[in-house]
């Protein structure tokens, strides 16, 4: 349990720092895109998650990278460990990418970490695009955490 608590503290700190990065990318993106916001956040009806959409410039500056959920055995799936994020209470989630530059948070259940892979008992289906780099910044955007 200590390991999960340590990860939660680290993730929380990273998320606050990452949110500042998203805010910082707003200046040039606003100018280059005619005053548009670098990220827009829309609640997904009937859920507690939001849809985060980035401009092309914001996605590039954040270095967003994706991979696909793969099958692992008969009933499990696998994702790169870099796609796994932890909440303060130890829950796990990842960001899916249902279309280019659009991201939606999805809960996952991690069975174990095997090197650079996380073996899941539940989460997005096989073949779903998930974010492997830039998730922390998306989380900061979703919760509109900004630098003071």
C-alpha cells in the first residue's frame, strides 16, 4: 500500500506541474490559431469525465503519443505502463483517443506491472488508442488546473 501512496503523491505533484505546462502552451497557440484556446473541455453527458480537445499546435507542444490496447491472455489486456495514471486515492485510469487530438479519461484496473507493461483486468477494449505520453497534461487541462 505504501508504494501506491508514494505513486499517488508523485502523480499529484506531476499533474500540478503538467497543468502549468498546458497553460504555458496557450500563449503561442492562441496567437497562431486566431485567438482559439489550445484546449477545449466538454463534459461527456451521463459521466463524470470530460472530452479534452487540443489544437494541432497544443498536441505537438505537449508531445502527445499514443499506442493501442493489446490482448494479454484470454481475459486480460495490456497497455504500456506509461499510459497508467493514479489518482490521489490510488485508482487507476488512462486517456483514450477516440479521434485525432481528442482525449477521454477511462478507468482501468491494473492486475500487475510487468516491466514496461501494465496487465489489466478491465479497461478500454483491445485496439483502443490510448495516450502514453502527455497524459498528465491532459489531466491538468480536464480539471482546468492553471498556474498562478
